[in-house]
C-alpha cells in the first residue's frame, strides 16, 4: 500500500506512521486510511490537503 498526502512533509509522515500503527494493532488498511483521513479533516487548519491512495495488491 502506498499513501500519498500532498501537505507539509511532517504531516504526511505522521499520517503514514499513524496508518501503520493502526494496521499493526490489527486494523485493516482501509479502516486505518479512513480513520486517519477523518482525523486529518477534523484537524484541518485551512491549508489544502489532497490525498491519493494506491493499494499495491490490486
């Protein structure tokens, strides 16, 4: 799975780390991505965030 977040680098890295953490706890990749996307929207500070998700398995 590759996750692309077009926002400041630090935010992107944190989002990827959060997704990986959730998956390590047993959450599916889809659920983890959805949760992190929801968290990003909830904490959005006005800058534009564009996300593209690609699943390598497909």
